[in-house]
């Protein structure tokens, strides 16, 4: 049935794992009180919403996303004569009808191809004091990861603006998971904020319900530093902020999962931000006490469950979770890495550094990582992997459900698209999220016993 | 008017049928203004589109495009591959339609698998130099990977604008691979309503898959549907008829034999209009011209017409009598339980006409409903298919009947006007707003749920289930804020902006 030869890489993408730049409308609607306006064909907003925010953990559209999003729904006339007037009309009406602190205009393929001057239309409104910015996010220009950085940059440059006042010691802007694309971003950002506050920081988390909305964004320039907590996403933003506001940044590629990694992360931040070490250690100690209390209970199961547990794993997903999970599975649980495939097409310039993280995943464990976006090729690679004497546990997406069955292994859907997970506040990172992750992994495994 | 199968590009709904997407008034008035009721309209409208007055306002929210409908039809043919010739964003749809495909297969007891859809992933340089080579490559990949019986190609807004020669590449690859390679022209900007995407898929199937020298199968009935549960097999077995389900979850072989059937039926004329008419025109497969099979009146008439066309009148009468008697006791109970309840339907056009009929059979009051678009006439142009007139004549008028293409901002006012206890929906985006207003929704994922005699009972039971959900929605409504300004929420007329812009803007609003 399957041709097991991995054919040469082509342009084809079967079973997508990222979407296009206009999907960064979710980066706008992820900020409380912000509503995106899209200037594109009639189906674009629905496509991005239904796939990123609905059939991916059933997260929901929230206040200003989903079916709320104003769209020009461009028609043939807008292609032939340009869509500028239609956009102007829609912005006017949106201001009249919708209650938003900030509008973010995003363009699609049609506008970017016919060359609408969206900037000058948006400036007309900015000049009248309307809180509105724009980003050109035509689908052929990049994916939703690069679109996210475009939207962030648009808000910083066009809305937050210049600042040369004093900085607030002990405050940080966090740039981490991609909202909505990462199925667990809401719970995860909550945990990141919680632990950073625990060591004494004031945290601008910026996205999600823990964010204070545009007021928090206006505080970005006042922060002492930027924290980029991801393998590469957010680095461009941090460099821009370094230039624009003279803010230093700390780059931590591994999103921490579990006691060991999270404590190390917090000590790194404490050191960088020159926080009160004693105070931070009190927090770390208390968190570890809780964490290891539960881990001790879990250890009875982990040490002597009769019916076998997976010994090798595969991770298929974007680099943020991929690296974080690999680190946790290898170092906390002692599971053997089988195959890691990164799927979001990270810019070439970051790949060597990402690879190095895998090669040094533990003092005594060497592994590697591959970059592939096409699920057909990804599944062939997994099929060709030798997982040893028993089936692996696959950390992947809905696309791997049948593959896991074929391998007689277990599947944990941890990334886009996760169409068979319902996710509200669940987190898989930090101290608390790690415990939830353990519950998920082993409920899946044990649940398949009989 | 003849369906034109000569060109690879389908004529849009608005060109063929005069489709509109914004209207507000009484259902009876809309039916009068539509082509059927005006009888011979050739003098005023010409050969093609009927003209209905349509509103157009400045504010619109994201809708749906034709390409999405191609994905959910051509992308769900089991031994075919669909290629999306587009940037990666159009590929987003692979997620939802895969989930629907898998769940649909499971519902139909077919082997569950991921759908076969490939995106050509066009980038900026392709916008400059064209995407032809990538399309050709993806067609080869599709062949190498899946050895499909058919390859469909969906175009996109981007390829429509840059003008890739999709037809030329398809013809060339068809010769090389010796299987049908079918371009489906479905650029989102080309039609104001996404149902044109249904027609685009059906156009391609009739042109390039359906057997041109059919061997008639006198007991085979084409059922044009989506992923719904298999209720037609037992129902048609009562008449000694076999079912050929198309397009979703069908095989290419099922599509090939469309021309051999004794008749074509559907669950909704919005979906089946084009292909049913084309099959009759090209291959003499009669389309059943009757009300849709909803409620007693519709189902009785539909079965009788199907029986007449397939020469099975006696069997039908016996079945009809048995079914009436069978469901009567529970129906009486349901009517009692649902007494005084008010419902609202928000679905595709012809389907809504059917659902309102079922609600009224159940004794549920329906003061208002909306359809996403309205076709003044279907492709057959046969008045026996006038589903709106059937509704109004048999079940009475709907005083607040609106055409609104998934515009959530209007939905608030539309619901306030009639204050329903629950809504029936298909398609996403509206139920979340109703929920925040404290109103539960029954999402009809299985489109066959309310069809036929058993469908009356099914819908009644489902309404009882969702009325219980009211607790959840009312609790939520008390703790949530809508994104609309109070000024808008206070508007009595959900179409006020369209009416204002027609009169000319009186005053510019202040922006800040």
C-alpha cells in the first residue's frame, strides 16, 4: 500500500502542520480586547479559525476571534479595480459596531497581489486617533509563525511607538508559544507567568487571558528585558526591541517541563535579571516539594506496573514543544528517543542551533532531529525507524492516529492539529503542567491495556 | 436553461440562478418575488438569472468560500486525491475536512483513514513566475503516493489572479497518467456564495468521471448527500431500490455509475440542484421533482414521486401507511412535550425549508429563521421543487425570514426579534453567539437526522436533549460580554447598515 522509499523532497504538502501568515489574526485576537480585521477572500478567516482554533483542541474563538472577525470578503470587482475603498468602508463600519481597544488589519493573497495600498488607508484612521495597525500577511509570503512576528512588530511600531523613559527593574516581556497553533498555549502561558512571578518578576505575558491587553503592550518598552522562551520564534521581535528600546534579551530555547528543567530555567532567569536569589530559591524549593511529592506517588506505578510501558518515543511537531518534550522524556522519565521531526519550517539560520540542542539533550544521550513539513514524508520516516522490541509512544498530531495504530503504539496528540483533544486550561509545561502531562501519557498507555 | 458542460469553468450560482445573500422579510414574500411564483419570467429576466432585490451593507464578517466546498466534496472521494493549487493557507481546510471525513467514515461503518489532499504550497516567487511546475509535480506526487483513480485540482484566489494554465496542465497529465485529472475552478472571489463550490465539483464529475455510455440499472437511485448516517438504504429497500451515495465518502466507481441510475434524489436542493439537473440533461436520469422529504407532506409526496418514476407505486403506499402508524404514538408524546416551545433555524437554504416543516410537525413555533443564501429557482426550473412555496403552502408563513450569509453581527438582532428557546444550525460561527445569549443550539452534523418519518421523531428527541443544555448557556450568558457595542446591540433592525448605505451616508460616525 505504501511506497516505503522516501522520495526526493518536493513542493507538495500533504496533511498540513502550519498555515499561512494571515492566520496570525489569532495573534491579534489572543490579546484581550484586540480584534483583527481581514482584507481577503471570503473563506480565509473561516479557514484559519476553524482549523487553528476549533479542530485543534476546540479552543474557541474568544472575544474578538472566530466568526466575529470583520472581513472584506473580496469579490471579482475588488480584484479588477482594487479593494481599497471596500477596506476603508469596512474599517469605518467595524469601528461603529465593534467594541475593541485595538484593531489589527491583516491582508490576504488578493490584496497583496493586486497591490492595495493598505498602509495609507490605515494611516487615515491612525491620523484621526483610531487605535489601528496593519500587517501584510498574504498567504504566499510565509506561514503563521512568520505572520505572528509581523503582527507583533506592527503593534509595537504602529501602536506602542517610541519610548525613551526609565526601565522598570524586575519586569519582563515574554515571547514564547504561538497562540492557538500550540493547542495548550493558554494553560502554558498561565504557568509561565506563575513561575516567573514566583521568583519575583513582574510579567508582561502579552497573550491570553492572563494578559492585561493593550495596557500591557504599552508597557513593553518599560520592561527590564525580553525573554524568548522558544527555539527561535520571538528572536526577531527581541532583536527589534533591543534596537528600538535598548532592551537586552535572554534566549532560552528549551521550554521547561518538569522539576529539573523548570528549576534550572528559573535559576537562569534569576541570574540574568539579577533578582534576589534567596527569594527565588524559596519559591523553587516550595515548587519542587510539591512536584516531587506527586512524583513519588507516581513512582510506585512507574516502578512496578506489570503490563509494560513504552520505552521509546517519537515526537512530531513544531520545534517549541518538540524540543521541550524530548528534553523531558529523556531526562525526567528516561525514555529513549526514537525519532524527532520538526515540522514548522524554521528559518534556515536557526536550524544548526536547534540541531545542537538535540545532540546535547543529556550528558549521556545523543540524538538528532529532522526538519520536514510534508506528512507523507514524515510518516515514511517514522515507518523506517527501528523502535526496537516494542512499539513506541508517538507524540504527534491527529495525522498520526492511524500511523500509531499501524505501529501498534500509543498516540498523544500534543500539537496542531489535535482534533481529538478538548483543551481548556490544560498545560503540559513547568512544574504543574508536567504532572498533567504524566497523567495524560500514562492514562493513554494504561487505558489501552484491556 | 441548459447547463453548460462544454467549458471547464462552472457558471456561478448568481449567473445561473440569481442567488442572493442578503434579504429580510416574510417567507411568503420571498417566495412570491422568486422566479417560480412569477411563473414565466423570461420577459423580464432573460434566459438566465432572476433578479431579486438584495441588500448590501458596509459591514461583513468572514464568510465561506467555494474552495472549501470543493474540499469537502472532491476531497472526500475515497480513492481520489484532491490537489489544492494554492499557498499553504488554503491548506488549513485539510484539518476540519479530515476530521469530518474520519468521523463520517466511522458513522457509515467504513474503514477510517485520513483524507488524501495535497497542497502545492505556492510561495512568493511562484506569484511572479507562475506555479505550473509545482502543480505538475504535485500531480506526480499524488500519483506516486496514492495511485488514485482520479485526481482533482482545486484552484485558489492566488492562482486565479496569476493565471496559471490549470486546464492545460490537467489535460497534459491526464494523457500521461491515463486517469481523469479534473480542474475544479473555485476561486473564492469569483462567486458571492460558496454553494458555487458544490457546483464546481459536480461540474467536473459529470464532465470527466461519469460513464458516457451507461448501462441502465433500473433499481439504482443516486442520493446526493454529505456524510450523513445511512438512512436511505433501509428506506429505499422498502421499494426494492438500491442506494448510490455521492459525493462524499463515495468511490470513483460510485461516481462513474451516476449515469446508470433510475433516478436522482437528495436531502437538500441547494446541494443536489446542479448535478441532478445535469444528469437528467445529459443521460436522461430523472431527477425526482417533488418537495424535499421532510415532515409528512414532503415525505409522502417525495416517496410517491420516486415510486412513480421507478414504477413501485404500491410498495410506496404500503410503506407510507406503515410509517405514519409507526411514529404516531411517540409523535403525540413529543408534541405534548414541545408544546409552546419556539425554535429558530439557521442553515443552508433548501435544507432550512425542510427543517422548519419538521419543527412545525412537532408543534414547535417558528417565528423566524435565516438561510445563508437564497436561490430564486433551482437548476431544473421545475416548480414542483419550489421548496419555499411548499413550506409556506403546507405549514404557513415565517414572519421573520432572513437571508444572511453567516453574519454573526446580524444574528444577535435576528434572535432578539423572536426570542427562540433553541436554534437548529449547520455550519459554524452562529451557535457560539447564541450560546452567549443563553440559547442552546442543536448542531445537525448528521444531515440525515431530520429526514423522512423517523426524522420527525429524531429531531423532536434532539430538541429535548438540547433544551436541557439551556442551563449551561444561561449561566454563561450571565458571565460574558459580547464584542459588539451597545449601540449595535440596541438596534432593532439587523439590516439597518445596509439600508443606511443605500440611502447615502447621512453622517460620518465619530471614530474614537
